[in-house]
C-alpha cells in the first residue's frame, strides 16, 4: 500500500511540477516574416541512407525560401551509393543548389556523425551564412519548413530553434513504442524549460536544428562536442552554456521517414545510447531501474494485487496512479494520431524501455558500446554533455 502511495505521489509531482512535460502544444512560436531574409546553409550528414533519401532529399531541394539557401550533403563513407543517389535526385528534381562531398574516416576522438557535420559546416562557411540548418538524412520537410524556422528564430531572438520531427508510426511496434519515446524525452527535458533563459534545462532534436552561425562559433560546434554520442543534447547544452537562447518544440510538418517495422529495430535505436544517457554510471542505472519500476510498473501491479488480496487501499492508490499516468500520455497518443486505448498500455511500453536500458548497459560492458551506422564507440568517456 505504501509503495502504491509513493507511486501516486510521484505521478502527482510529475503532473504538476515537471514543466507540464505531458502537454503537446509547444509548437513553433509566434513569428513574423523579416524584410530581409538571411542566407542559410543546410548540412546533411548521411551514411548508407540510400533507402530513405528518395523521400527526404527532394523535400529539402524543394524548399520555398525567399533568401539564399544551399544544401551540403556529407557522404560519410557510405557503401550503398548514397552520394551518387543524392546527385541523381538533385539533377532530377532541381531546386536548391546541392553539394555532395565526403570527409574521409574520422580521426581518433570523433564520432563519425559529428565528423561529417564538421566537414559540412566547413564547406558552408565559405558561403558565410547567417544560419545553419542541421538535419538528418531521414527527415522530410514541408516546403515552408526552412522559411518558418528562420522566421521563428529571427522573431524570438533564438540562437537555436529545433523541432522534434514526427517519427513514423505505421507498424504495430512503432505505434506502441514511438509515442512513448517522445513522451519520455519530454519528461527528461521539459520543452517549456528549454526555452527559458533562466532554466538550466537544454536539449535539441538532432533531426532538425536551425543554428545561428555565430552562436555555433562561440560554442565551438561541433569541436566542443566531438565525442558526444547523444549529440543533439550536447549541442544544445553547449549553445545555452555559452549564453545562447534556444528553443525546442514538436513538429507539425517535419517528419522522419525512417521505418522501424520490428521491435528489434526500435530496440537498437533506444539501446544504442540509453546507457550513454546515464553517463555509463551503474548507480544511475540502478536508480533508473528502480524509478521506472516505482513510477510505471507499480500502479498496475498494485491495482491487480489489491483486487486479488482484497486490499481496497492498495487497489485504489494503484488505480489512481495508473489513471494519472494514462491521462498524461493521452495527449502524446493523440498527437501521433493513434487510438486512445494505447494510452493505458504505457506501463508495458515502459517495461520494454527498462529492458532496453539494461541491455544497453550489458552491451557496453561487453565492449560493444554505442553505435551509429556501423561504427561502434565503446569508450566510457565518449559522451559529452548529457543531462539525466
């Protein structure tokens, strides 16, 4: 009964005191179009992305942007013809100018993706852009995406504006796991706090980050975060730590086209960096397992156990905690256009995330470490700037 009471207390605190993380109304802030549109360079790191480029790259090429804009796709050692396909798509679709280049293998101390980003930013600097758009190769943008991002950054005086791209939710496992992924991220990094200068919370969504070039230079992006596995959070912390004003919200027409049809695919996505998020610290891992158990698993167990043994208080407390949990999750389920009956299944999904986190730690201690596109980073210190 007391454990169930503790779980209910935790949920009441999360409901009221964790930056209203469960709300999904944090969209691009109010904005006005500038009279003079600044120049923008789009940097796309791409490694073995031939499967998704036909859906994503044409959306960048077709950006309806009133100012000068150019795309730099960095082919990071692809073996599937990513670079050649990008050139072919640009020739077929036209639109914004596209440069495809390759940086070679990353030197020691760099993650592959950030080495590719560094190369892309280096190419872009020759154009002296006021803004950089860092976007992943699996992200499809609405035609006005770049225009709206720049208008929001200019109007709000933001040094970095980031959108959490809407992930694909088509397979049964995607519908079960993906909305919870964004929900848990918002719980760790409440979006409302990120946009406040006075708050320490900092995060970004690496698939779509519009960054002022001078802010990137002040924060030494990406050199200062060259070892980061969770590079988007590290980038945001570096910019905000250098006095920059950042913003993060949910996207409306910026979508990831990468499929995760099987549980195995989603498992790899989460376990890749879950233990890095915990700074490879066994005590933080233990605390996370206990916390997930208390907050997500205790409510249904308490409800059914209380009913089974005739403990009304235990059943009521567990049921109330489960009800609050479900209520906070409903908005994210609706944001993803999924049936509401998925919301009460959050404890089961949380249990899967618990197992993924433990598996991430197991893989780390087996020497496999985090991985990105076939590269493995097993060093315990290969994480910069995470915040738990």
